[in-house]
């Protein structure tokens, strides 16, 4: 069974001066590499139109219409003549929020939220700014039967009944270990599954000094989480995770994973033998009340982007000819280029993305985001800590602390000012054993050397 057991740092239902280093990128710690990747993700395809993205940061008046229940539940009524569901929304960012906190609360994955907000840094978005919630979807081009998963948008669509759809964000296979596409079915489903570790993954971890057992029983260390669907494609599963902030990222060894709260819900709904269709469609076309829309995501390396885009454009031209309605081709090209994951109307003189955002459902910030990590108090001289990094700038320290707080299981961390710069402490821990275990995780997962700080030394 292909899966992963290493750390991934990065998310439906809101219920329940730096140290001197070599200039070579390969010597940077993993957290710096990941941070650079996420910053790149948050500005994907944004170079030619930053003015548009700056316009998105205007704070509108807060309203709370009836659509909020649909936005939060992601359950939709279906009609045969519409394939565009949901509604765009915005919510103000509060001090301490990260995009992964907002993503998990509103049933989104990190990549999808980052695509929609390319001007926002994922770990330290500015308070007061309105984050765009892309709770607006175009259904994949696939039969409305059973489960359909679109790898490009990292979403699972469950067609529970002919007139009812439930949708969840997912995490998928990383580059080089992609999730396969095609038609499958659920062979069996299991609560509290045992993870039988593939030899390839055991070898990977052995090379990192992190030997794994042949099997991992149910519990907090099991990367399958509490529920698993075993697919007819051998070695592939749909399952939960003990690292929920990896949802919306390419982080697995090929399996599909969901937030714990979503897999719990899906497990109760979906019977064995349910068909599962996995597609990879970065460019989506749909209609709402007869009006055409396009949704675009950045294509993955498995696809021939030039040919994929060419085929999609040809599909639009056929629709235009058949319907005798003129499409806005410059707008279509911009939408495909920006790849913001937001359904955009494409008739001539239809609203722009900026106009759509200005008309979005504006939600007030909830009292607390779902399972958002809480900030710890200042260090106590009675506890053990791990010095994760020192001599950082304030934002750099804030980012690293946020990344550690969103590990799975969480590594509690906080940024502390020290002698004119900032350091990041992981803890508190009650004893040296717990501190050493945390330091080992940081070393293996993020290449942070760390240093144990006993009580009364901080």
C-alpha cells in the first residue's frame, strides 16, 4: 500500500539576521525550501496581472445571507442543466490566521486557497485583508455516479443521489509518485486500519535515519487516520490522515487523503463497490442557468499542457458555434493563464474576476477557526524546550513557528524575541525524552538541527 510517513506541513466543515549558511540552495533546511515553494505557489501565474490581485484586497461590507449554510456544508442540489455549483465568498483575516487554518475551516485545500489568493503569503497573511474563499466549483467532465476525484483541483465529488452532491478537498500523490487516473471501485472499507509499510517507504526512511516497522497499528502515529477505503487499483486507498494540513497538497505516495472530519463523514455515507472515477482536468467548462463558465488550475507535469489547452479551447469553440453566442476570448486566455481556480463567466461583457469578488458573499470571521492551533504562553523556566532556529527576523520566525504548529501531530512552537533578533522554541515539554523526540522529528522532517534547552536555561 503506497502512502507516506514523512512530515508534510501543510486545509469543510466548521463543526466540530539569520545564521550564516552556504549560498547553495541544497544546503538550506527543508523548512526554508518548503516556504519558498509555498510562496511560489501563492504567486502562481500572477506576474502579468498584480494590479488585479491588489484589487482583490479591498475590504467590503460584511453581510451574512442564507447561502452561508451551503458554503459551510458543501452539500449541493444538482440539476441536469447546471454544472457550476456554490458561490464565491470572502472572509476577513484575523491576527494569527494562516491560509491553512482558513482552508480547513471552509472545506478547502491549501493549494486551491492559495491559487485564489496569489497576493497572500500562506503563513503570515496580513490581518484585516479579505481572503477569497473559492467555494464555487465546476464539476469535472465525468459521469455523475459514485465518487469522482479531480486531481487538478484536488477535490472529491460524491454523487450521493441523482439530485445531491457532497464535495471535499483532498491531498494527492506527490511529483514522481502521482495518483493514478481511471475507473476503479471501492473493494472494501475499514475502520482503524493497520498500515503495512511498503518496502520502498521503509528504505526511504532508513536512509534518513528514521527506521519504520513492518506495520503500524491504529493510533496517532498511523498515517491512514481512522478510516480507509481500499480501491480496486492495487496499493491505492482513499483514507484519513494524522497530518491534516497536508490536504490540498501533493504530499502522498499516490493515495487520496481527506481531513479526519471529512473521511469520518464520507465513511458513513459511501458503501463498498461504489465506483470511483479519478480524472486530471486542469481546465473545466460548465454552465449555470445557460451561461458558460471556465475554471482553470495550473496543470501538473504528467500532462502535456500545450495539447491539453488546445483540446479545451477547441471544446469552447464548438460550444460557441453550436450556441451562437460570442465568447470573450481575451478573457478566456487570461483565465487559463492566471489559473486561480475560480469559475469565471466567459460571455462577452460578462463580469470580471475583480467584479465577481466584489459581489461575493462576505462572511464575518468565526469566533474560532475549526481546530486552529492556539498560541502558547511565554516560555516557563519549569519546562523543557527545543531551540528550533535562532537569529531570525520577526516574519521569518513567525512563519517557522506557524509551520511547526501545523505539523501532524502538532509540534507546539512560538516565536520569542532574544537579544535584538528572534528565535523559535518548540515546547513546552515535561521531560527530556519528549523534547528529544520532538527534536528528532524536526531533524528528519524539516532538517532543523535543534538544541535541547533544559528548565531554567531560557
